[in-house]
């Protein structure tokens, strides 16, 4: 037992001070939960709120994303993600993601999501069609020190382009 009395200050005061200044290392479960919350924040802020500054905050400079882009090319670092976000938001300014499941283990987090949007811009290199587009996907993220360091995405790019093409065919058939 530590007995600390100094100039009439009770010992429990020092214990409170010691506890409040000691850095607490999070348990593995706490770190997993923090990572899960960061991934949920990603979907909400980057896509639903369209905040590109969150990309800079959450993506490590050496991050590599596999299968994330609309072309399937790898993305590198925050700038790769920001370029993708700009293209997607230009094509689908009303995009909205819903995260249905999100859980983690160790340094990995998995999310299952869906997105709804309308093709109202030329961000994908094709004229806007107004098509309503619904897609689904899953992604796994590796986190390190609160930053995304690697991503593996699997989302239905074919369905997105198919829905856009269907709108083009419907417009040309009615013309």
C-alpha cells in the first residue's frame, strides 16, 4: 500500500491524480471496436456527407486498395481515394450508403453495405442518364494506428453499369 500524505493533502487525492495521468492502453477488444467505428464513420462522412477531408484523416499514405475503383485498378494513398470519390460523386451526387453489418477481429474490419443513387453526372466518362442505381458490396479493411492501411473491396460494378445501360436503352426505345 502506498501512503502519500504531503502537507495535509489526503492520499486518495494522489491516487486520483495518478489514475488521471496514466495512459491506458486499450485492450484488443477496445481497439477492434474503435476500428469498427472508424469504418462506419468512413461510410457516413466520406460518402453520405461527401467529406474528402475525412479521407486525408483516415487513410495512411502507403495504403493500397484492391478492387475499390470502378475500373478495378488499385488505389494508392489518400489521393487515390480522393480521386475515386470525386469521380463517383460527379456521376452520383446523391449517393447514399447504408452499412448493414460491420464487425472486426484483430486489425481487420469487414463491412457489408448497399448504396442507392441516381446517375446525374459524367464522372464515369459517360453522359448522365438519370438512372436509378442500387448496388451492394462488402469490404475488408486492415487498420494500423487508427488509419486504413489496406482495403479489399468486392462490389457489384457490373450491376451499376448494367442499370445505367438499361436507362440508355429505355430512353432510345422511347425516342
